[in-house]
C-alpha cells in the first residue's frame, strides 16, 4: 500500500498481536494496515474509557507544554480551536481560566462542523494525530484553518529506530493507526503549507 501521509511505497514492518504494520520508504512513518482498523463504534467506546477529567492535576500537567506555549505566544484576543478535543477538553479548560476563547471540535463528542468553517490563530491537536486515517488531508486542512502567522500545537509519541516497537506501549492502542517520525514531520512542513516546525520531546509546533 501507499503511505497515507506522503504517498510513497511502504514495506512490511512488523506483525504484532494479530495486527500488521508497514513502514514508509520515504517519510519513515509507521502505519497500521487498513484491514486492521476498528469500527467507528468500537473507536468511540475506546475513547469513552479515557480518563479526561479536566480537574485532574495529572492531566492538566500532561497538557501543560501546549497551554504554556500558547500563553507565551498569543494573547486572549487571539482565537483558538481544540481539534479532536475528546470528552474532556482539558487544554481548553486551562486556557479559558486565563481568559482565552477556544472553539471545540471532536467528530464524536463535539461534532459541530460549523466551527471548522472558521480560521484561527492557534489550533490544539493533543494526542490526536496518531488517529488520522488520512494524515495528509488532515494536516492540509488544519493548515488552511490557520490565519497567517498561526500555529498548530501537537502532542504525540514519535517513533524512532531506537524504540523497540514490539514492546512499545503506544502501538497497543487499537485507535492509533499512524506513528510519525521526525522525517514525517519534516515532510508535513515541506509539503502541506507550513513555514516551520519545532520538534521537542513533549511538543511539536507547526507555524504557518
């Protein structure tokens, strides 16, 4: 199959727990073969098991790399979107405490597509990009939703060759279908409309 991000050829990578993964020969992304995707109902049920309590200090700390950067980069006059916010939009909750206004979108829990017709100064994509069935289309759309000078704040676990994929906890979630590498992120920057990408262990920031 072709890579769902860059369209290049893929090669067999690993069979794990009755699922098969392939690796892109160009951007290095690792993806689950589509025949192993779970149903939408099963996906929603899985998300409902996540502990997304906006008042949980551990969850607030988890999203703090995103919220801290947004507070540093923008003011309360700027508009934001929490894309794929899930059942408990804790990043938005933390920002609203500081006076920010953030729209919510999630295909299962906040499915108001009207918010996707607007453009924003910043977009939050926290633990969402690994769920993208069409990462190229998703990132292109997210870039289009940013105002000039806007930023997309992402959080995910990147794959690198020093990771033992067989024992990597992150691949065990059945809703995780694409695992990005640094090469994948650079390809997104170069091909999907972004001007810059900053990659750190806890945060990925695309600038338009």
